[in-house]
C-alpha cells in the first residue's frame, strides 16, 4: 500500500510541475492555438478539461478498489475472529 501511495504522490508532483503537457490531438491543438492567436479564449481550458475527463475514470476505479480492499480486509478479520473463537471454545 505504501508503494501505491508513493507512486500516486510522485505522479501528481510530476504532473503539477511540468509546465506544458500536450493532452490534445494535433488537430485540436492547432485549432486551439489558432483560436488563441486570433484573440479567442476557448483554447485556455482545453487541456485542463481533457485532464479532468481523463482523471475521472482513474479516480472511480481507485475508489471502487479501496472499498473492495477495505471490505475484503474486514471479512478476513471477521473470519479470523470467528476461527479464533471456535478454537478457544473447543478447549
């Protein structure tokens, strides 16, 4: 679990400190650049929007995995407790 948290923090730090990451296809990038050169403002949030849409599936999978892991761990703890109680009641 520590490795996963470390990797996630490392990836977030890299994404935060890289000044320009191209998340656009070449056609979208050309359209956004030409829009910005002509005084338009629609190209400013394009990369942020793409990263936002890209992060949601990963976040959803991470949340589901966390709840699955937590419930599985509780079930294992409960089964261990039951097994220990049965063991002590036999003596």
